[in-house]
C-alpha cells in the first residue's frame, strides 16, 4: 500500500510561510526553507522591538521635558516631584507634548513649580 503524502495540507502550510515572506529580497521570498527562517527571525525581531519601543519613547519624552526645563534653569527630578506632590496627574507623554508643541501651557506648569519652590516667578 503506498504512503499518503497529504499534499494539499503541505502545500497550504508552505504557501502560508511564503505569503508571510512576500516582499522579501531574493530567495527569501521564493524558497520555502529560506522564507520560513526569514519570517521566524522577522517575527522575533518584531516582538522584541514592540517591547523596546516603549522604552525608547519614554526616554524621548523625558529628554524633551528635561530640555524645556533646563532652558528655564530647572531640574527635571524636582519638577516631577513637585507635580506629584500637587496631585497633577499628567504623564510624561502629555508633559512632553506640552513642552514641545505648546510651550505656553507648559510654562504655566513651570510657574506653579516656581511658586511652590519659592523661586521668583517674574525673573524669566
């Protein structure tokens, strides 16, 4: 009795990997074995970078806030502590947006900080 090879399923499985490798350069989108390895590597990299993206953006936000504060001669850590103490629940993403896109709104937070610290608010 001849061995059954289940060709339809094998073809379907292979086409799935080749479809996922669509757009890859050279043999990586033509040959099954090469395509499968390339797609697995790409999926691993995508998973890793989704985690890394969160860290990268957080550092960007902190850098933007810090730059806006240093221009005023203030410290990032003191500023954040003062916001927390006054129950201002803005996260770093929102603060960075304000500092970058709407500096006049961010300056109102700086004025609150200066008032809290007893710094001269009019010495800008």
